[in-house]
C-alpha cells in the first residue's frame, strides 16, 4: 500500500474494520522498520491517548504482519530513540590471548633461531621466562605448540619475517661394522662430512660434524680439503671441545675417516672406532639429520671457497657450537618396546644438549678433568637463548659479508 502511513485515525479505524479477514506481510526488514517509524512520527504516537495508541498499534501489526511482541519492541525503540532502526549485529569474539607485541616477539625469536620446530620454540619461550626471568615472555611461555603455529600464520608475523657429495666406499679393514651401544652414557659420537659445493671445477670447503648420540651435543669444524694435513688437527680440536670423555667414534664407510691416520689417532686416545653396516641407512642417521637442520640451515648449499675454512671454523667454535649446545632445544627420544620386541620412538622431550647431559645419571663421572656441571651452567647463564641466537646471527652476517668482499 502506498502512502499508508498518512491515513487519518478515522480512515485507519475504517480500514481495520473492513480488512479484518485480510492478512498482510512485509517484505524487507529495512522497509518495514522505516515505514513503522514514519507512521508513528506522522501520528505523533507519544502524544496520543491510550485508545489511539492501541488503534495505531493494531494498524502497524496489520500492515506489517509482525507479532504483538515485535510491534511493542519497535514502538519502544521509537519512544526511546525517536526512530526505528534494526540493531547492528555484533559477532561474539573471544578476548585475544596474545597481543601484537607477542606476535612480533615470536617472530624475533624465530628469526634469531632460524625457525625451529614448534616444540623446540615452545621450550625456548619457557626458558626465556623461567630460566632467564624475561617478563615479556610471560604469555608466550604458556603457549601450546598448536597455537604457536597459528601465530606463525598471522599477517603481522609474516610482515616481520628473510648437494651432498657422496662418500667414497673404502675396502680398508678398519673399524668394526656395527652400531654403537652407548647404554645411556655420553661420549659416543656420530661423525660425518658435508661438502659446500663445487664451482667451475673448484672444490668448496668441507664441514666436519660430530654429534653425541645420547645428549646430542654437537661440535662442528671446517677444513679446506679432506686430507690428513687438515683433517687430523680438526678432529683433535673437535674431540677437545666436548665437555665429556669420548668413548666411541662412528662414521660411514667413507675413506676420509676409514684410514690408518684416523685409526691411529683414535687408538692413541683409547676411542673405539665403528662404521655403518651395509643396507642399514639409519646407522648414522642422527648426524645426517643434524647436517640438514644445523649446517645446511646456517651455511646453505652455495659454493664457499676453501680459503674461508679457517674463519668458518672460528665462527663455529666461538658462536654456533655454544649456541647449539647451550641454547637450542633438540627432540629427545623415549624408546618403548612392545610385547613383540618392537621398538617405537616418542619425541615428547625438548631440551638443550646441556640439559640432557645434566639430567644423565651420574653425569659428573663422564665429564673431562677440570670440567664441572657448575662451569657449564655458568657458561649457559651468560646469555639467554634468544640473546645467544642474535649474537650468533650477527656473527654469521659478518662471516657471509667477508665472503662477498673477497669474491
């Protein structure tokens, strides 16, 4: 009906009596609310007596098809605000647990640590708050691993975020073909080499990676060539950097380690030498995993000339090795054996190699002469995990800048 809001009260009364059996229904809510407001305003609803108000109420209900309760609500809205408007829908939102500053702090931690896994990052956040007393980590210290990954998908987080050479088989009968059996004791190393690529027929540097099987304590060094003149001094330096006594030395069957010179060095130090078994690719799997997650992650895959081996070794010794062992959590396996003798590994514990070493039963008896748990704790307490990571990243940037200058 057109101009229905302008009918007089007598016309409205006559209309209601004549259309008692007729039913009307409004189409759009915005149009209905607008028409109701105009009608009540034209007839000055607030100044009418009770009988006239009842007449207008019945008229509005008749033409709109609204219920008595709905009409009452619209009239109440008109009396209070002077108009009839549909309420704006407000979607319920839970209060944000983590602020913009928390997301930026997580991005800074991931940038410093080169984006570790969720459980490892969670452990770092816990340690920053509990071990080092950093108040800004209070909320992030209690974050779940699942929600940590959710925060990494946030737009603010994204705004803040920058060929293995096959070893050569050797027929030399050195070292026993078997898997080491540390029986929970630190000091059994898994060792491997990583080549930093060729360029125009020129060999790059070689990284030497040694990882303790029990604690995952990791020491890296760099040599310009795989030869006795460079390899033996590097191995001696690596063995001296471990805080505990070395009992075992396990590698694959490459000739860089399976040779008379290395065997003599290990025999002199009373270190047992073993090598991987055929068709048992997992015998040296731990160190190969660390090759990718640490060396390749920080040094990349591009060619680095052999002339830079010494400065890379210094970077490892002064920055990367301390960071990896004192401040970077690693997954520790809990092995469960079922009734059929099958072993299954569960990775529930994320802790630094130092934490794993100090949690070892009678750990003091495995430490080198002159080394103590208190000295190691003091060394780790000099910097927090993220402070150590940032110092390492700064040193790494200077290292790569020196490569570009000499190119």
